[in-house]
C-alpha cells in the first residue's frame, strides 16, 4: 500500500500491477505539477483559484492505487 512517508520512487515501484500503475501514476504526477505551476497565473483561465496541494496529491494517489488494484480494467470514467 502507498505510504505518504515513502519517496516517489518507492511509490512508483510499489504496486503489484506496475504495467497499469506506473503510467497512471506518472500522469497524476504530471497533472499535479501542471496545476501547481498554473497557480502563479492566478485565476486567469480558471473559474476559481484552487491550490492542488500535496495532501490532495497523496489522497489522489491512494485512490488511484486502490482502483488499479481492485479492478481488472482501469475505471477511467470513475477516475
């Protein structure tokens, strides 16, 4: 299971289904980086300013981990 205290590399390698987990984890990490970088532009292009912080990222990572582990096919509609 994902641990918030582990390094990103450990979390990246931690899943029993790495062929599904690793691309989705990288996509989530990229999304997190884009939203964090976008913060410096303020509300321009966004309807409301929201800070996607590290705790949001950890919760999203855990949810993604569970969904990849529980379902045979990744439920993209739910994600």
